[in-house]
C-alpha cells in the first residue's frame, strides 16, 4: 500500500446508534483499518472516538432548520424563496466545514454513506456535490436506498436539487450499490458508470461469542419470563410492515411477546400509534423496547443495563422480518449470524439476490398464512430441525457475505479510486 494515500473521510448525516447505515459503515471502517487505512467521520451526530470525528449539527437530518426545509420541499410542488435561500446558506456553511474536515485530517478519499442517495438533508447533499466538483477528490458514493424507492419523496418541490445531488454523476465519483436492482436503476435513471455491487456483510469468519451471563436477565428486564420471545430488530417505519409481525404473533396462539428493538426514526410517530392500537385490538403483547438496546452494551448511571443487539438475537426464540422493501436486509444477515430462526416476507431484493443462494427461512409473500404459522410452530418445537436450519444458513452467510468478501471488494474499489494496492 502507498501510505501517502491512506486517510479516508466518511460523510453522512449521522454515525451513531443501530440504524443500518451506521452499522454497515462500521464494518467498512473495521476492514479498511485492518488494511492499514485511517478513517475519519463527518456527521451531525457520531459516537466515533473524538479525535476521529468532525461534528456539524446542521449535517443531521433532525436539525430544526433541516426539518423546516423538508417540510416546505416535500408533499408540495412549490417552495418558497425563503426556503431556497436557506438551502443555499446551509449548503455553503456545510461545504466550508467539509473543506475544514478534509484539511484537518489530510484526506485522500471520501466515502459518502447514503447522504447522496436519500434527500434527508438536501443542503448536505448539495454541499458534498460541490465540494467534490471543486476539489476533484476521489469519492465513493455508497448507496443504501435511493430516492425513487421512497414514496414520501414522490411529490416534491426539489426536483432541481434531486437531479443535482441525489445522486450526482461527477467523474471522480465511483458508485457502490448493495443490490443488483439498485445498480440497474442507477444506470438507467442517471447514466452513471463506475458502478460496483458490494452486499452488506457480517463477520462470519469470527462467530459470535457464547453468551457470557450479561444478558441472562434480559427476559426479566423486559418482563417476558418463559413466554415465546419474538424479536423485531428494525426501526418502526411503515415499510417494515410490523403489523404483519403483530398478526403473526396473534395467529401463533401461544404465550408470546413481540419486542421491537429500534426507535421510529425519521418518519414520525403515527405508525407507532397505529401498531399500539392494532396490537391491543388483537390482544398481542407488543413491547417498544428501544430504550433497552444499542449496538454496544453499557450500564447507565442509575444502574440500568443497556443490552446490545447481539444480546437480543441470542435471547430470542424467533425473529420476525415482514418488510415489504429493503435495500438489502441487515436484520436478515444479523439473524443468520446470531443463529436464530426467522419468519420473513419475500421482499424483492431477497427474492432476486439472496434467496437463490439457498437460505432456509419460514417465508410468506403478501400476508401471513396458516402454513406460515404452522411452519413457525415446527421451528419452535423441533430444536434438531432448527439447529440444522441455522447451521446451514450460517455456512451460506460465511461463503457469500463475510468480511473476507467485503475485503476483496474494498481492495478492488480503493485501487480503482487511488491507483494503490
């Protein structure tokens, strides 16, 4: 490796918590550090170590000014002049900080995590695009899910911004997608070239450690006891179709608890209220348990434990994953890695990119059927069958979605960007 080209800046709205982009970014950082690169993060929120992060509050999608801009840009076809001026002002502000970020850490390469893909922060996307155009810095645009995949952006007064920066097609940008359909649509819709497919991964060559006792009281902390622990390890947004998991819990007809480990995220609380009412109507015990979980363990000042997502998977009896749309499916890979059986819908990317590899799951299409429930009961009751299923899935995951696979892709990608090896 040429060590004059080993300083990489990651850019996103946030690098914190348990959302898929933050978690997947950490995997890239781990592999790149192993290869000898130093990695630094630019975001509105970050739990990275202080000397390797650069925080700008306006980069966060939840900043008040960004929320106000989004309120005027979406669900309408006309924006105010004041919003246009605010976008330009914040774009310039963020761009100056990007320059400072690059100078502070002497960056040779930029990796943009979804901030040029989903317009959750339009001034940030515009700032990144102008920064790249003005510096010609080699850039990887890592796309997790595109604007045209989200119906909430269909009506907007931001078409000029979307065409300019979500995503841009500058010569110094190499695009990375996480599924084959995304790559096809990117090329078709934008004419972008230099597209590489890198799937999401888990460290299958390093199996998860056996439970160490820390989470032995997790069921007690959640009030589950000996009931069936059904785990929904996703954010609470409509495309996750969590109502299907509620319905499955009802049809299972056993003493069971459905536990959701994440917060609602950036799409409001109406869906949370709907799920709460729906579960009550079916007499399903539904726990919104995000306050108990993070990607790492810790103990709060009051002595209360925070459990990791790994703890949740290892304590669960069955994972529910009824999403209708996924860019890839981190929760699927995590389930396979932590050797838990899964009940899931056959969303499009799973059908085209993952299922053909031979994974064994309890699956349904549009809705939970009697056969879905019967198959799930067999999995819960027949531990020998379950063990065969999860071991089979783990080996497939190791072959197709391991860190070794990611490392090979990243070596090729960085070589293409920097001409180094």
